[in-house]
C-alpha cells in the first residue's frame, strides 16, 4: 500500500502547530518525552518570530507555556554546530531573564525545559535521547542536596533539579528504527516522516491528520511543495556544478568530499536564515574555494543580507 505523504516536522512547527486547534500534536510529543500529562496554554513569541537578524539565526523554533506555568523551548536543528551546547545554555538563560519582571522575587524565576530535535551527531554517545539536569552533591559525603519543606511549599517543587532548567537532546539519526515504546514511535516519525498504523503514542493520530499533505488547503500545499522543491533544487545545483567541473578537469584536486560537505552546510545555513536563496548564491558556493566557504560561513552569524555575506571585503 502506498504511504501517505506527511509534512516535515520543521514546516509543521513554523506553520501548522501554532494553531490552538493543533495543540494536541505537540502535547502528545511533550507528554511522551517528559512522561507527564502536558497541557499547552499558549504559544509565546520565540526567537524565530523576531526581526533582529542575530536572533533569527540563533533561534528557538517554538516556545510554549504549559498548565504548570513552565516554559518549554522546542528547537529542530539540521546544521552541525560545535558550540550547540553553549547555545542551549544561552537560550535557556535568556528565556529566564525575559520572563522575570523587574522587582520580582527570585522565587518567580520560571522553570525552563529545553528540547532539541537534532538531525546531526552532537558529541559522542550511543543513545539517541539524553536528559540533562542540575544537582548538588557533597564533596565529602556525596549526599545530594534536597529542598526543605518550606522551600517545597514556596517553589511548588519537590527537588532541586526541578528548579533548574532541564535539557533533552534527541539525536534522530542515532535511532535504530525499532519502536520499543510510545516515545520511540514519535522518534520513528521524526526520522522517517511516517506514522505506522499500529502506533498508539499520544498525539500521533492527530499528527497524521494535521500533517497529511493531501488534506492541506491548496494554497498551503503549494507553499510547502515549493519550499521542498527549492531546497532540493539548490542542493542539486551545487552538486551538479561541482560534477561538471570535475568532468571538465576544472578545479581538479580540490573537489574533496569534505569541501562538498562544507558547501552543503553553508547552503542550509543560508536557507535557514534567509529562506529560499537566489540561483546566483548556489553558483557562487559551487565555484568557491575552501577558504571562501569558511569565511562565508562565519559571516552568516552577523550579516544582514546575502550581499554582505558574499561581499569581497567586509
């Protein structure tokens, strides 16, 4: 039987899952991951919605507030970033400061949960889901610091770990595609874009309806397919230009696999930052030297336009 095409999750985060009618999808993923009943109260302004060019690049794809007044940051990331862990710390810290008003007591500091859906290998490790918390242990006794009863009542928390930000890293490519539980069913979907008939995880049946390409309004479906076509075309253009250069003997000796990988990463960075890029951008990347690629990748962080990135001098 032919599989139904489903929308990629990054597009869904940007366009479809912000609607209250579709909260059930995100609530399902969050409930399975956090192993508790999550109810989303509202979608808050995230970095991806802002106009500042730097925030658009170092962005959180979605920020939600749940019924426990916790702030949950959800980011889906394709490009490799060696300093990604530091960026998580920055985003969580920034969220805390943005949601504490001047004059508030420290007891009003919100609980932040950061969830990263990663399509690249971050660090070294055999698992595909990692959970990071903060705890304090005695240097002499090795006992773990606990909250007293007064603190539990004031903070409405039972442990120190619950006060500090928590981090979840989902390394999608590391998943072996064996769905051992309902959380794995979600990971399977994130990796393959497919929801199997036997899956029972919370939110997946709603996702199958919401993300079915054939069920989209015509205008939305055309926008999504155009977005996908642009990404495929631009990636193919880079590879094709390099292939032609190899056949013609031009630039022979420098078209190594590592350089092709650098070019693909740069192209993805530009698409993530500016959306679909013009044809001349792919042509410049395809003909570039390795130092050019490195210089342009660094400029992506601060440049306000494509012209600034590809300027001969900055």
